[in-house]
C-alpha cells in the first residue's frame, strides 16, 4: 500500500512548470484520495492551462467524497472566473450528484462565454430532474443558431441527449423564419432520431 502524498507535496507538484509533472500530481491525488485534497484540486482547476491536466484534475475530484467536492464546486460556479466556472460545471456533470443541478442557472445556459455555456449545457442535460427536462429543452432550443460549428454541434448533442422532450420545441424551431435557426433545428432533429447520424450539416 502506498502512502497518501502530503498536501504540501501535491500542492508543489501541481504548480510545477512541467505539464507532465502536474499530470502525475493530479493522478496521485485521485489514486489515493484524501479529505485534504479537494479544495486544492478545485483551486487548481481554475488556473491550470493544460487541457489534459484539467481532465485529470476532474478525474481526481470524482474519486473524492461528493460531500467534500460538490459544495466546493458549487462555490466555484458562483464565485469563480470563466475557467473556474466551466471546469466546475464539467466536474459536477461527471460526479452526477443531484445537488449539482442548483448550479445550472438560466444565466449560465445563456452565458456569452462559449466555454461556460457549453459546460452548462452538458451539465444540465445530465443533472436536470425529470420534471425540469421539458423546460430545459425549451431553454436550449432558444439558443439554436448561435455561434460557430463546434458550438452549434455541442448544443445539438445536448438537445439530443435530452431525448423525446426536445422533439416538439425542435419541430417548432425547424419552421422558424430564421434560416440559421431552422437549419440547426432540422439537423438536431435528425440527430435525435438517429444518434449515429453525423453533424456535418450543423
């Protein structure tokens, strides 16, 4: 059995100049969870420039007790900067704790920052209670036509993940006089009907 690395050692390693060293530190923090780590891991998520290290930080947080991690992540969504918000939403979606739904505000679903909005969409479709999914579909459909292709594809995938509750608002949107909205809705409907369909037309 390996000893859990001391907090100070993990903190130093997570701030190392080398991304591979930071990746190993995040891996160690998730391999041997400790109640001392979550606050440090959430804090590092807001600063970490490397995508793969951020992904490992999320994995490490998922390995910890949700009673420790979820309140910290909710605070990061409320009070953090753009990266802190998007990464916290992403991590809440991976944890899947119902308490995470409280972080997904209408403002975040409509946030002008694409990274925050995308993370909010993904978290919402995973965390939304059953009685909120129809309203969520309406909110997401209202975002159709926004942004570039990657952003539109993210929204299409989120709506498709909602399943049948998204069909009616999508059909209404497909008849929109706004050409971009109508085309986006039609492509999303095809994805809803056939999850294996591509998104080349989005």
